[in-house]
């Protein structure tokens, strides 16, 4: 331990090496429940690529595991410390190095907060679409580590589609450049993509070249009330099948609506079974909303209310962004599933979750990036009650089993981490796991990077 700290100090400023156990303990875990977290030996907060290389060289020399961290808003335990590890927090590498309107790219360090980047590029008439609801806290490095999604992904896609190139410090301290900053490029294997969603197991992202888009017009939102989630899901399928391109298509059930009202007095309708929010950022959003409103009515909507203006639209979006935080207040603990299914299976998925809630006598709130088929069933329970906690864990697992049986995936955007390890193996199958382990071995033969995560 003493040798580790001394060696780290050789290449890092004193203030970048934290060893006080009370302080290091506060870096032990992300925001997932039911994921074990160990006690880090030390937390380091480098500001430069060279400092990150020094940390990795030291870790390799002394065979100490390293857990990379962004803002620790992750929901799968992927950023949780292991006993005796070095926590490598990238939050101080937070500079936007370049915004280039000609090539429509931004070059950033990993600790840049998502919303900070979004606002900076907006000032130049540009747009960085991936927008997790945690965007005011989460970092670009963490977004790359998890392959984050968000509300506008139904139209613009997820993080993977915006990462053009990376600079990565490998486990042994070597620096790897992947990808490009050009509009096109197909030289060699796509290692850039491999790092997206790798959960810090293949290397430390120290710089990213991100694609930007021209800023779209401001979006207008419509809220449609449905007497059942099945009717709302039918509307979603109809909207997508008819070729509409909403910039957002989100669903909240009654439990979620009530929780949001309780938290923020939003005045959302509490008698409805499902609220569907649709948005368009097209040149004539009112016309698109009118067409989608008709489809909602045909699918059984009892009320279709287009927002009057941008301010009202923003209020509805804020209601959706608060869903997770609001449901966290329903019990003393929550487990958040992230199952993504083909859109046609959305209704059976949501109805199946309701049946699981009844079976285990639990409250499970449902909010969903419905346009993507990405559901977030949120199991709310009393964490101090052992029996209820055990039922929560069982229901969480049963929801993933249901998702796989419907042709879906166990995680649309939150990642595997510790929480879904067993389920990743089920989804990939033995051949998939063997090859993925082989890839990991190539990048990290000593198994020092985020050991125990994924598989
Ligand atoms: C209220 C709330 C709402 C959320 N909404 C969404 C949502 O809409 N969509 C969504 O996708 N997620 C959402 N999340 C989950 C979370 O915000 C995302 O997973 C986010 O991408 C994590 O970023 P972070 O900076 O907190 O990373 P962390 O949680 O610190 O780390 C995440 C993973 O990335 C790795 N990592 C971090 N930095 C690096 C690096 N520089 N190099 C290599 N690996 C690295 C870590 O080891 C870990 O495996 C939400 C979370 C909360 C709390």
C-alpha cells in the first residue's frame, strides 16, 4: 500500500491522490442498488493524459486493479470499487478542447459533463444529441463507457453513433488512437465502437472526437392520455409504422405520473392509465403533432393535448426527466430495469411487468423510451425489509427473463456492470462470452481494468 501511494505521488500532484478512508469510501459506488462495492486503496484525480499513463503504468507494475469513474450516476454498479483498487476518477479532465463547425465535431476530455457540452455547442448553432436524463451530472467518458441513450435517441440514435475517434490509455500505459475526425473512414477494425459500452474494461478514454449535428428547430410536445398501456403501445407502433420521425416518444404509467406530481406538483393527469409524450423538431411541428394526435385518438386516446408553446413543451419534458428521481421516493430503495424489446412487443412487455408486480406484491413504476422499445420498470421497495428486498431482486430478474423471451435485450442503455452479469451470459450465449473474454484478454492480459464487471 505504501509503495503504491509513493509511486503514484511520483507522477501526480499531492492534491490528486486521496487516501483518507472517509473520502475514498465516498467513491465506492455508483447509483445502482444490490451491487457490492469494495473499499478503494486510493482515489486519483488526474488532469492530464500523462498522469493517467503514470497511474496505469504504476497499476501494471504493482498488479493493482483500476476502476475508472466518471460522475458515478451509473445504474448497474459498473463504476463500483473493488477492495484495494485504484479508483481513477476522470472528472477533473473536463476541458472542451475544440468545437469545429466545418467538420461538425467536438473534441473533449472525458470529464466534460454532457449538458455542459450540449450548451457549448448550441452557442455555435450545433447539437450533440445523446441526452440521458442525468445529463446535468453524467460525463462524456461515462456516456461512452455505458453507451448511454436518452430521450431524443428515437430520432437521433445513441452515444455510439456520435463517437468518431478516441484517445485511450491502455492497461500498460500505452496510448492508443482509434477512429478519425473525418466525415468518413473505414481503415481497419472499428476499435472506436468496441470501446463504446466497454464499461472501462478495455482502456481509459482520455479524449473523444464527437460528431455534432446542426441544431434542429425547437421541438413541440404533445401529451396523449390512454385508458390502458396496451392502447398507448398500439399508438407507438402506428406512429412508427406510418413513417413519422418524432424527436421523442415517451411513456409514463399511472404510478410514475403520481410520483412525478408528488415530487414536483406538475399537474399531470392522474386518472389516466398511460401518458404518451410525442415531440417533433421538424420545420412544421404543429402539423406533425396534429397527424400523430389523430393516430393516438384512433388507438383509443381519451385526451390529446398539444403544448401551446416551447415553455409548456419544456415542462412536459422536465416531467419525464424527473420520473426516475420521483419513483426513487416511492420506496426506500429502487431497482431499475432497462429491458429493450422490439416495438411490437412493447405491450406484452409492459403488461408482463404489471403481472410480475402483482405476483411479487410490489410497486413497479413504468416509464419507457417507448419509441425505442426501451422500458425502465422501476421496482420500488423497502430496502430495510429483507423479505421485500428478496422479492424485489426476484422480480428484477424475472423482468429480464421476460424481455429475453420477447426477443429483447437485458439492457438498452444502462449497461451490465455487476447487476446483470449473470444475465449477460444468458443473452450472449457461451460462444459470445468466450469471444468477448478473448477480446478483453488482448487489451488487458493482467485483468487489471475494472475486474469483475461484465463477466
Ligand atoms: C436520474 C438518472 C437518470 C438517468 N437517465 C439515463 C438515461 O436517460 N439514459 C442513459 O443511458 N442512462 C441514464 N442514467 C444512467 C447514467 O447516468 C449513465 O449510465 C451515464 O452514462 C453514466 O455516466 P457517468 O459519468 O456517471 O459514469 P460512471 O457511472 O462513473 O461510469 C459508467 C461506466 O463508464 C466507465 N467509465 C467512466 N469514465 C470512463 C473513461 N474515461 N474511460 C473508460 N471508462 C470510463 C466506468 O468504469 C463505468 O463502467 C441515469 C442515471 C440517473 C441517476
